[in-house]
C-alpha cells in the first residue's frame, strides 16, 4: 500500500541518486530503504527504479510517483503547519458554516474583532448550507456551525449563543397590525415571504401552520432581508423574521412585528462543534467571541 513515507523515500532517492545517501538522510539503514522500495514495487506490481551505472533512475511508473510526491508532500507539510498553528491559536484557518440566513450580517460583527485579535488567522464563512451543515461539520469541511436547528449526534456538541423570537412582520396599515398576536386562520388568504429554506424546516410552518391544518395562499421566498421588508412595506404580503433582525430596520420602515401565536415562537441559535475540540485555542477563542456578542 502506497504511503506518505514511500513518496518521501522516492523523492530523496531521486535527489541523491543512491540508496546509501538517501538512507542516511532519512535516518534509516540502506537495507531498510531497499526493502521498503522492493515491498512497494511488489505491492503495486510495477518497477520503480532501474540502474544506470551506480545511479538509480526512475522508470516511467517511478516518474509518475515522483510527480505525485512533488505535489502531495508540500500539501502535507502545509497541513501540518496549519494544524500546529491552529492548535496553539497562533495561526491557521477557521471555517464556519451557517444554517441561519439572517445570521451572516450578525456574524460579520464577530469576525472583524476576531481577525484583529488573531492576525495570522484566516476565516472562511460558508453559507450555502440549508440544514445540511451537520454533515459538513462531521466530514471536517467546516470547524464550527451556526444553526437554529440542532440535530442530535453523539459526536457533536451544541452551545447556545443567543435566544430570539420569530415574529410576523406586517405593514402598519394592515388589519393585522392592531393584533397582539396572530392565529393560523389569519394567514390563510395571505402571501407569506420567507428566506429560501425548505418549507418543512421553516418554524412558521412546522410549529404554527401545519399542526393547525392551515396554510397560506402563497408562499414566496427571497434571499435578502431588505427585499422581504420592502415587499411587506408595500402591502404585497407578510413575512416571518427573527425579532432581533427586525429591530435593525423597524425604525426606518412602515412595518411592525406581531407575535406568532399567543405564546409566540421562541428559538435559540447554537454553535455546533465536534466533541473534544472545544478547548482548541482557536475554536475556544472564536466561541468566546460569539458568546460575547450573543
């Protein structure tokens, strides 16, 4: 089976031209290096080396392995360097996933001060997840996941970041504006605007409309909060938005917020991470930044 140390050995033998010199540089015996190369040739069913006088020359198959070594080994070294830096909090890259559409702007307020504090750290925000971020977290595609919908997994830890209420947004002149809260029947002839998330995962449907047997006349999706609020302000429909987000635009628009149901829909946004990684310096520092701004 081809391994990293095989690629290192092939590269060193090619550089020095002899098993003896390569073995000395790799701190192994010549016989051990010779045995390693022979075992690899037998395993792959190819010849890697041919002799030219006293010098070893790569065959066509060997050249292919050397090309791979020159490409892969630097990536290994870079990865190890990044992990070592990340483990000490001195550098590396932190990859964040978002399953919360309106959280992107809020997260930027956290990222800015964090980057100033960690000058050698890069932050990559991936917001393409629509309730699929858990798989990315478990597959090490991201390091942290911001989500309002925690899914139980024995390998994942969830830390609450902030609480909020999902509210209905209506125009000031709307007949619903005088209500303290709405009932499901109030929306059956309405156009509802939401973010483009699967309907079964939208709380206004899963926790409010669907259990009651009611629905809306039209359900339309938009990606930006500004456009959703503008459509509501113009009387085109109503919207379901987090109350903390609406507080940023409510003062400058002709809309108001109403509780969804008598008790309202109350949610918590969590940061998810792989179990055992909470104490990693970089991850720990970012979680503290999240909680500070929560």
